[in-house]
C-alpha cells in the first residue's frame, strides 16, 4: 500500500509540474511573438466606414523568404500582432447589436451565422474555456465553409485543411495574398496553427491570446465580402453541404445516463486523477458545467481534446518517449490519436498503450458500471458498423417488394404482354451459379449456414444477412486498404438501397395510375417492362447484399493481397459500384429505362462470375487462409 501511495504521489507531482504542453518554439510563436512589435495600428486603416475590410493593408504585413515564394511566418506573426490588437480592441468596444449589424451579416456564407454572436459574448467572458472553445468552433466552421467554396470550382474537397488552404481553387476565389494571411493563423504547422494545437489538446486555458479569436472573426467577415463579389461576377451559387445527421439514435444509447451522483464522483476524480493535468483542470470543470447545463456539443468538444491530452501523457509514459508529449516542431509529427491508437510505434517497436488501457484502473462503484458498459461496447461509428447498418436497412427495404401492389397477369391484355427475354434468362442462370459458388464457400467456413442457404432466396436470405452482420469484426488497427474497401462497399449498399426505394415508389405510383386508367400507351408498355424486371432486380439486389456482407465478414483478408491483386480487387468492386450507380439512374421515376437496366445487370453478373472463377474475392482467400492454418 505504501508503495502504491508513493507511486501515486510521484505521478501527481509530475502532472503538477507540467506548465504547458506547447514546446518552446511553439509557445514563443503563439504566446509571445505577436506582442514583440510595439507599434500601434489604426483600426480605420483596416475597415472603412461602410464596414469593408481592407485586405491590402493586411497583405502588407505578410513577409516572404528571400526567394519571395514562401511566407516568412515568424516575421508575419510579429507584424500582424498590432493589427490583431487593434481589431480585438475594436470588436471588444462594440455592443452586441453593433457587432451583429457590422459583422454577423458577412458571416452568413459559413452557414452558421448564429455562432458569431456567441463568440462575441465569449470574447468578453471571464470563463477560462471561453476563448479556446470559441476558436475550436470557429476554425471548424471556417474549414467546412471554405470546403463549400472550393466546390464552386473543384470536384473533390481536400481532406486536410493545409491542403485546402494552398489549393488553386480558393486562391482563384479569394486571391493568393488572402490565403497567405489565413495560413499564418490556421492550416500551416509553420504558423500559429491555431486549429491543430487547439483541437489536439495542446493548449491550456488562457494560453491563446483573445486577439487571435477576434482576428479570425474579422477575417471570416472579410472573406464573406470577397465571396459576395466573386459570386456576383461569376453568377455562381454557393451550395452548403448538409451537416451530418445521426439516425437511429436508439442504437447509440449504450452507456447509462450520468446523474448528479456520478457527476460528483467525476468532480472528485478530476482533482485526484493523474490522467488530468493540473493546468487543464479548468477545462474539465467546464466539461462538467457544460454537461449540467445541457450544452452537450460544447461538452464533447472540450472532452475530446482533453481525452487526447490525457492519453498522450499515458502514451509517452508507457512507451518511454517523454519528448513526444509536447507539440511537435513544424518539421516533425504531432502525437495524435492516430499514433496513440496504432498497433506499433514504428516497424520494430510495439505500442504499449492499448495493452495498458485494457486493464480496469478504477474501483469506484459508479466507474465500475461504466467500465462494464465499455467492455460490452461495440463501435457505432466505425465504417464496419456503419456498413452493417446500411446492409440491414437495405434488406428491410427489399423485403417490402413482395407486398407491393402488382397488376395480376390475367388483367394484362394478351396483345400487350411482354415475353421474358433471353437476357433475363441468362441473368437468372448466372445468379444461380454465383449463389451456388457463394453457398459452397460459406458452408466450408461454417456448417451452421446449411439451413439458411437456398435459391431462389426466401425468408432465409434475410436471416442469413442478420446472422452475418451479427458476427464480430475487428475495428481496431484497420489499415488504409481495409478502409478503402469498406468505403466502396458502403457506396454499393447505399445505391442498392436507393434503387430499392425508387422501385417501391414507382411501383406504387404506376399501379395506382393503371387502376385509374390514366397511363398513356407508352407509359403502359414501360410499366409492363418494369414488372418484367422486378423479379430479376430483386434477386440481383439480394445477391449483391449477400456478396458485400460476405466480403465484409472477411474484410481483413484484403491485407494478404499483393499490390497487383489489391488493385484488381478494387477495380472489380468499382465496376460493381458503377453498376449500382447506373441502375439507380435507370430506375429513377423520370428515367424508367428497364431494358437498359436488364442489359447492365447481365454485364455485371458476367463480371462477378468471371471474378469469382478466379477465386480472388475475400471469401475465397479466407477459405485458403483457413486451410493453411489447418495444414
């Protein structure tokens, strides 16, 4: 017991001794450099009486290296210091009503204008978390808004903020000098890099000067002015990408509600836990306060950053790499969740953090309940889990088809009846061959499937999908190849679902029109072609769902493919995806191209059978892998 107490006190003293998580050069850049220049700046030179921001004056503060090509971030931050001070003093002097009149209007392009009055209030707040939290929201909002602007010209928005800010698309809209100003504040590891050091939990409360928050608000409004001018010149319309909406919220209720008793325990743990850095305690106190006041988004933002900070501390201790605790220099990597939760530190060394986290460290009663829930937890947002949900949602849609209202064959005039084409018969034969092949390999892997396999599909098909989706699939340590395949499989399932929903909608509408005799001659013929196609398309969609589910179950086998085999496999999956995209187009109510739908169905079934014969699908490789283990 004395030994345990001694270790606890040592850990507490180490935690207490940490005064900043910023390395010296980063600390100097963020906390000191912008205060070196003592010259004052007149706000009237930065913004006109009409509220127009003068980008020319701001651009004059950006210095460049001797070559003239790259920004000199140190000199630029120093020169921008008085400018930021003037902007902060100006915004701070406004009333909330004045601020909203002058600036909120120009921030509407972000699609989140209500954020800015909230930030204005935070600028005058004495709460230690107010400025960091506001900056995290603002940088996140700005990043997404800039992505929307990028898509005015570009096709695929860059994944990383730093790549977005150096894109030619944004330079074309706002001008290169404006983008260089932005990069001093966010997006470049050589500059202030406010977005990254905040969101990765390196910043303690009160460490970020408030003037940088005011300056980013000021710049956001200025970008809105430039964007308005660009849109007027080009007649383009800015489209806001929809926000993510969580569906099936009941599935996400995994952990028990936290009541006041548990919150009181949490408050005590904050003071005692070595996981919590002393300099970060105000953030943890704010987390509890935000939870109590039902500000759950604010709570989770702060919690994510502090989770990363605490895990980084443990990561550096168990892996004996204390230098990685602080922010990295611009020439090195930050230690973030990606590194902390990786299987290995490098090609040789094992990451010890996952092993350490596997042990329950707390014996408090309330914490034991949470640990019990955590031990049973299954990831809800990992691509594996998301794909399972999409497959089962699509299956639910396809199960509606047998209940759809269809015109009885005897009510169809004999002269207008359509004979089944040879292409449809060929498709049926291919589906039987592919299904039989899949059934064989499924039985080889698990004889419990014996009672669930049949063709044509019956109710057992649904049971089979549910059985496969209930199986545990590892979500930790998923390499890029696995995630890339999962992304394609998700898109296939989404388009299958879209096809199913479209056919349901069209069938119901056309049946009603048939009964009411409001269909024209051409529409009647098209309706009959659809009826002839439904049975085949139902079987095809069921086959595709079964195929991608079986590939999902064997997803980690993809790592055993060499580079050439992997590219061939991706090409095959993309051809299936292309088919589902085309089928979604042909089955749309405005298209109704059923003959074309049958034709592309035949083509894709030929491709699937040909690839299946090569034994290159994951279920084939899973069988070979199990045979090697047995041998």
